[in-house]
C-alpha cells in the first residue's frame, strides 16, 4: 500500500472528465496530497450496490489542476494514447503481455482452486467431527437424556472420546487430500487460466506518456482560489452537490471524519443576497456543519498573492 | 408549524425512525466495513455493512492513526481486487471502433481486403485514418440494415448470462451488439471481457478472426467508449448508478441532441416577454382580463341573494354548500393550466433538459424487442454547466412526457398524494463530478383539486404524510 508511484502521475483526460485508473496512484494521492476524488466505477466483487464504489477515480478539474501545479501529476490525452499505442504495438510486446496475463490468470486459478479445496476439507472435517461427537455422545450417555443441546462445553467434554475416532478421521482426511491432489491438476489443465481485465494499460503501453499526448492545465471554475486555499490549510475537499454547495470541507480523510463546512465561493466584489446567507446558514446548522463563504481578491495580479488573499467566513444559524 | 420545522432541524437524529431515510451512499463509507464480506470464497453476497462510526476531527493519537491506516488499507484492498473471468462462463466481446459491420465471412471480398490493407499500411498512420473515416458512413448504413443501433461498438458472439436479457441488440449472425455505455458497464462489473480488434493493433495476427486476443483494460475501455456516440461521464454515472440498483435503462430518443437546437432562442424570447415571478403572473392576469369580455369580475362578484343566504340562521347544509360553491367559483379568477387538456402547440425541448433515458423498475417485465412504456423518464444535467431550467424549458420537457394521471384507490382518497404524483413527471438527474442527485418534477394540477368541494376536514388526515427529515452529520 505504501508504494510510491512514478511521478508525475498521468491523469487521463477523457471526454471532458479527469480519471485515475491506477490503484497505487489513488492511495498515494489520498495519503500524501489529500486528494480524494470521487470513486465512480463498479466494484466487481459486489456489483449491485452504490455504497462502495471502485475504480476509476474521477477528479474534479480543480483537483487535477492542483496536482499539476504541484508537479505531482500531468494531464494526458488518454484517447489518443490508447489508439496510437495500440497501433504502435509490436508483435513481441503482444506476446509478452499475453503471457504475463496468462501467468497471472493461472496463478489466480490455482489460488482459488486451493482455497476451494481448503474450504471443502474444512467443511468435511467439521462434518466428521460432528458425526464423531454425536456417536460418542450416544455411546457415552448410557441413560440417554432425551434432548441435550450441543453447547460448546459438551463438545469440549467429548473431545477425549473423539480421540478414539481420531485415527479413523485422519484416514478420511488423508483420503480427502489424496482425492484433492489427484483432482487439482485435472481441473487446472481443463480450464487453463482466468481471464483478467486489467485496470490500467501500463504493462501494455509505454509508461511515460510522450510529450505530444500531454495536455495543458485544466480549465477551472472561478472558485479555484478558494479551493486551493482550503486545500493548503489541510482540508480534504469533495464535490458539494449533496448539500447544495460547491465543496464539502473535511478536517481529515473522509473515510474517518465527517465534513465540517459547506463551502460556497463568491467573487470579491460580488453582492450577496442576504437570503442566500440565511438559507446556507440554516441548512449548514441543520446538518451539523458550518456554512463557509469565501473568495479571492481579484485585484491582486499574480497568482501567488491571489492565493494568499483568500478570505473565508463561517456562518452559523444562531436560532435566537 | 414553524416550531415543528425548527424542532426537526435541531434534533434530526434523536428520532428513532431517523435512520430509516439515511442513504448510505450519501457519504464516503469506511471501507473497513468491507472486510467483513468474503469475496474470493463464493458469490453469496452478505448484507451490506452498517454505517461506520466516524470521528469529529483528527487528533494526534496513535489510535486514530491506526484506524485510519486500516481504513485506507481496506480501501486499497477492495479497489485492487481484479476483474476475473472464469473460463467456464467467460463472455468475450470484440471492440468495433467503426461501428456495426457484417462479419468478415459474410462479405469476404471487401472486409478481408480492408483488414489486409490496414495491416500493410500500418506504419503510415495518415492513410490508415482516412481509410477508417471513409468506412464510417457505410458502417452506419450497415448498422441500420442489421437492425442494430449505429452507435454500437462492441459485439459479443457468445452472449450468455442474464445481462443480455436487457442489454444489447442481436443481428442476423447471432451476435449481440452493445452500445458504449452497455459495454463499459459490463466490463466494469467484471462480466465481459472485451478484446481489441486486429485492425486496431499494430501486429498482424492470424487474419481469420477479428480478435487480437488482447483484453481491453478498464482504462482503455473508458478512453474508447466515453465520448463515443453521445456518451459522457454524466450520462454514464446515471446509467451505471441505476443499473447497479437493478433498474433497466434504455436510451430515449432525446439522447441524440443534434435536432431542434435552433429553437432555443425563440423560447428564451418568449420567456423574457412573460417575465418571471409575480410580475409575470400579474401581467398574464391583466391580459386575461382584457381578453375575456364576459368576465365575472366586471359585474358584481357576489350576488344579493347569496348575501341574504348567509344571513339565514339555519339553512340546510346542502343548500349552503351549493351557494358557497358559487362564491368560490366566481372567486377563481386566476387562470390555471389543465394538464389533461390537449396542447395546441408543443414546444421543442432543448438539451440538456430532455429525456435521455427510459428507466424500468426491476419488477417490470421487459422485452428488448418491444420495450414497454417507461416507468421513469430521466434527463441528465451537469450541475457545473447548467443553471436552473427556465419555465419554458421545464414545461417543454414535461410536455415531452406522456400523460400519466394519478390513479388508484389511495390516490383517489388522499389529496396530497394526487398533487405529488402530478399528471406528467420527469426525473432530473443532476450530476456534479460523479455525485448524482435525483429530483422528480411533476406537473401537479392544483386547479383541478377544488378544496371547496371537499366535505370538510377529515380528522385523521390532519397531519399529512411524514415530511422528509433533515439528515446529515
């Protein structure tokens, strides 16, 4: 998990959206740069739900821009990378890639087969134990009590009796494992390898995107200075649609913390409707968050000082 | 009323029923909860985890750091899980970047030639691209002939599994063609193995099959399918989000927004002349007054006889009601629109406020060849680029949906349900960078519900339906 991907991390620009497909990059950006994005893909292991989602990670344009400005990432025109990359693919590379996938697939297949075998053995063992325990119970209890619930304590008492059957059981186990060992190669040969859909094309295409596929800085909305300011203060920011604001600001990783602020960006000289402030304040207080408005001084010319000139205000509904 | 509102806001979570309407997908969940589910062992899906406990703010304790790193580790593991295809039930699709085309064997002369040509001219990319661009038009025609949507870009020769009941279109050669969103969804959930075609790769493989054998990665699939045939990330988020919940989605005619775009300006002008808010209503009222010469407001609103009937100390209630009806009828001077009345002119919808998906509940019997009337109609809106729709845009959108009046015994009984159901409805899916909110907009006919005709208040319906509680943390 603590692997560090090669920098700069390529951010795929596809049809106007920004994506990251590499799991290492996702964890790295979350851990080191407080960039969470929004997971937007289906988790293949539990595909029929919307609570836990998987790769790819969709980034806001603000997040992508921030990472590029920090020199951590670069924007890549993924559509052309893929089409050009496939056109330039050599036969040797293809063979190597397919062999790689084949090897991985076989490995997964073996893992699953052995796990299944293990489970089967465990299940068999349990059944045998139960049988033995039942038999022993019948033998041991001369005046048989009509119904004795098989609690843990009784089975533990019976363990010494079970010992009588241990040899028998071992034999059975031996048989079981013999069967499994004879079966395993046959299944492996019959069904070769798992097909794999890789998450990224990294091992197929060149890792370093060529210069002609790199794109300039992403266009960002006017709220970007506030975004960058809050991010530099250590907040984790995510899209705010669920609470009707621009961003949600979390004090720590959203995995473990609730958000503290509903963030709305305003222009430096923009006239605000008082109703908006009251509505935002009431909504924020109602969901136990502060309503935060802020903006950058546009009169400052260069980018550096503009970021420094961001001011923020937190509004709470006092309810007096 | 105001007091109860405030109470609801101030103690949202004290109520024991409050947790019922919390939606787990509303906020980032702790991925450690996933650890309790066993994936590799078997397909039996355990019940989804409960909401995890979160802390208020970070503190420098090691304890908190450990939990956080465990959460991140769990997330990493869950996301790193591969998409596997067991050989026994592996479904393979072939990417067709140029759209639907007959199989090479059916048209041996032409297809084989182009394939060979592609391989020969592989180093000169310019020639190659012009060739494919030239092919695009015939492909569209071929798609129409084959009974397959022209935007289809993946075909599956061995369609097996439950998904193909609701996804894809079959052609004459028993291949099922998938639209980009369908292909991407199936690949993403690990149910489809899409291969690059030989024509897209640089290596001349065995030319009998179009399959190069190279599986398409998730990254490549996004690159190839997003932006293809009108699919964008907002639409795809809605598509997968609802598919994951079990709904069936098909494209609606409004998906293709190249038509009717010229009419936007005319609509805007119309809105401007009417004006927003109260002023607009007043203007329409004045216009209506001048338009109708036989207006009751011109004469005395309340006749003398009615006045006298008020004065009567004990009247038969029946008579009283009919007299009151008269008063109210004369008082209803604000014009209202009857949604059941046929429209003289139907305004064209303007993107993005037009229906792009027809959605069917899992319980609705669905046949691909003859899809029934949709349960829901969804328009997809990008929250970052679109403002609140104008009245003209909204009513044009509603006019494009069929009349669906409230019916059923409960609807007949409860007024608020009728109003909420409305006569036409559409669902707006507002998407902000992968986060989707669904709003239902209905055309309620308040004018059709004459309150003065109701037989007095019913005692047990004072409270109305439970209002949604404020939620959040």
